[in-house]
């Protein structure tokens, strides 16, 4: 049962895990490697994993930690004495930090500004990669109502993000 749970979680949520890894690692091959490595690391623990939620949580944490380790290793391995190489690495690190900050900002908006229903629908669609039909069945809603809530959630996120960033640039 646990073996099937882990395999099911990986196959069903692979795109979501890839999206998570891509937030940290700009190279798609590196992101795929992190996902495969996470699976290999969790496989020996498969008997300890009982639910899909547990498998998903362990995978998210493992993928995130592997991505951070890869960034650290890449930074250490590529540091050279030549100034142009140092500047290039700093710019790449700055881009990663900036992307992470934007992600944290959007996550904060989602957690603070969306209704619990909108938040639930948004997470299921964007992070768990569920279809609108599956979300509507799970939440016992009409698909049009799910799409409407998803649209409103995205609009709220977009408006709050624009407001926060336009305020930051004014001062």
C-alpha cells in the first residue's frame, strides 16, 4: 500500500513538483534531477508513508531541500577568481533571490487576501495541478463556480501584487 501511495503521488503530482523545483532551479534538467533524486531518497522510507498527503508533504520538503543544496553546490563549484565570472554568479544568485522574494510575496497575498474557499481552489489548481472538474467534484461545486472563484482569486492576487509593488517604487 505504501509503495503504491508514493508512486501514485509522484505520477499524479509530478508537474506540481517540477513547478516547485523550477522556482529554485532555472534549468529544467536540474529541476527534473531534483525530483528524481527526491523519489530515490524517499523510496527506502516507503513503508513509513501511509497517506497521499504525507507522501506529498515529504516530497515537497525533499525537493525544496535538494534544490537549495544544488544551488549552494553550484555556487561553490562555479566561483572563480576572474571578476567577470564572479559578477555572473552574483547576478544569477540575485535573480534567484528576487524570484524567491516574489514567490513569498505572492504566497503571502494568497494566505492573507483570499477567502478560504478561493485559497483552497487556487492551491488545488496551481500547486496540486488538479483539473477544474476534479476540484468541483471534490468540493461539491459546479465547474463554473470553481472557475469563477479561481478567476476572482487570480484577480485579487494580481491587484494586490500590483498595489504592493507600485507602492514600493513610489518611495
